[in-house]
């Protein structure tokens, strides 16, 4: 992942070139959600953060009545998954590629 793409994420905007290059190596170039229908489930391990390059991702939870509640629809330049990485808990919501 290149420095300009990483710096488009507010979390990484102030990093210098060396730090951005290091994070780019960690992210790598292999997408983990790469096609329509791919998903992450609520409670899955929070072992990655995702930066959306193309397409859309729907973020949702299941309420107490078992109904899906959409929290956000994200697109290119948006990111998600940072909460689970930072707090060490499982995914707080489910994510679906549209």
C-alpha cells in the first residue's frame, strides 16, 4: 500500500515517510475482502484494519430483537476495523462487501 493512500486515512495522516513505509509493509498488498459478498462477522478476531480502495462495505450490528441495523456504508478512502485492533476485543459489528 503506498504512502499517499495511507496518509488519506486520518489515523496515519501525520506520519513521516519512514513510518508510512513500515505500515505499508504491514498492510501488504493482498486484500482480505476482495469481492462482493465477502464478509466479517460480529465477534470475529480483530486482527486487521481495512482501508477501502474500491467498492462499498456495509457495517451493521444485530439488535436485541435479532434485526440487522446498518450503522454505516463506507466507500473508497474510508477505513474500518481499527477499534478491534486497538481494544483487543472481537469485531463489534459485521461487515459485508457490496
